[in-house]
C-alpha cells in the first residue's frame, strides 16, 4: 500500500482539550512529565469534571477532548465523564492510557462514545519498554490493547522516542499491524517532569538521528495501512516558524485548575488561564501568552528557554536550524485515506 506525507497546519477551526482528571498513576515512568508540585495531586470529583467539560464544550464548534492522567482509568468515574462529554457534544473523545484499564472501563463505555483508546508503549520489546515504564507494563499494555481491539474499539499507540528506545522504533510498524492498531503517534522526549532525575541515561535524540529514523519508520507504517503522526521538530532556516499558542486553541488542563496553552510551559507557574470557582479566568502577566509573541532565530522561544539541547549553532553563533512548535505535526496516511 502506498502512503502520502504532509505537514499538518494548526487548525484554527478546532479546539483540543487535554484534560488531566487526576495525576495519580500506578506506574512511575522515567520520562513522565507530570509534576505534582505544579499540577497538584488531586483527583477531580466527577461533578467538577462535568462542569469543566461544559465550559469548553461548544456544539457549534469542533471540540476534541483527550482524557489524561496520571492514568485516567484509575479515576472511578471516567466512564461517567465520557458519557458527559458525549452528551455535551464533543466532536471526538480519546482516552490516553498505560493499558491497565482499571475499573473495567472497556465494559462501561461503547465504541460509539470513545473514538480512540490510545496506549503508551515505549519499546518494541518487553525489556526496553519495562526499563522505561516499569516491570510488567509491556505485557499489561499489550494485553489491554488487544482486549480493546477485540471489543471493536479503535486504538492508537504513543511511542516517546529517546536515546533509550530509538533503536527499536523500526520494529513497531509490524507489531502495530499485527495488533490491529489504526494510528501511531511518535513523540519526542520532553525535558521536563521526572526526566531531570534520569538525564544521565535518558536524552533526546540528535537532529541527525531523528531525521534518519523517524520519517522512514512513519513511511513504513503508512505502507502497512497505519496513519502516523509525529512532531516536525526541526525547521530549515528558510522555513517560517509559527506558534500554536497564537493561532490555535489548545487547552492543557490540570487538577489544580491550571490551564496552559503550551505543553513545554507545564513545569512552571506561567499558565495563561486558571479555573477558579469553575470559571475560566486569565492569569496576570507575565505568563506564557506574553512569551509566545517573542521572535528569535531559534524558532520556539519556550524550547530555547527550557530544552535548548536540541539546538545547534555554526561557528558564527547562528542556529543551523529552527525548532518548530511542538504542536506542528507531520502526518503520513495510507494512500486510500490521504
């Protein structure tokens, strides 16, 4: 099967709500971005979840919600939250999960309610995955994924690329096809959250490594009938930089009420909005919105401030490339879906 590739521009028509309904998790992944000091340790009551869903839901607009954690299936009322999102009229509903699928979630929701269960797997082999995510997690996640496929749910897999697992990425397309996975999300390791404690053995891959491996794996998966999305990451010096924070609506909501527009900002109290008394309110300056307007030769100002390790310079101190907004994606689709 042939496939086609395109850069996916930021959608000005759609709204994406990344809703962390709790920060608790049964795993302790080495690269987890959750920071309880900044995101809170609260498990949101279902009544609060429903109120916040109504704030962002709009039947006249395409609004997508992604339920996250921690591990969202640990929330005893996730199914009720999904029912509410469907009733409110969210365009799509996704659950990001580590695969343990607590509270029999697959038996409490229907394929008409959940567009995707998205499973986090960070190695083609049990050894590599479990070194990053915890002993037994590979078996639990793959078994959970296969149960979801058997029940008719559409599934996707998220693979966070790092120096610890890049070598197994090219094995993933065959596994995904075997498992019946429809979409593959390749992510870049974020230099935030728990990464700081493991930075000696866990790093972002270089520009050369990324460009030599990731696009080819995406093309391979596309030829197997799988849609692949991955961050563009590197821009040529003549490619324009655009910030999603200025031209798109993305909300990253945490249990303590913080609402960010940029995921790179999440380790810092510079969120643009906060949910106070179940109302969305703007926060005082200076916040992330003020930083989005800054124009620098390196491209993304937040990348330059937070994770500049992936920027290189020539002998004159000029960046050899720009870093794209982390929400700018490349997409490879099977030709029949292109």
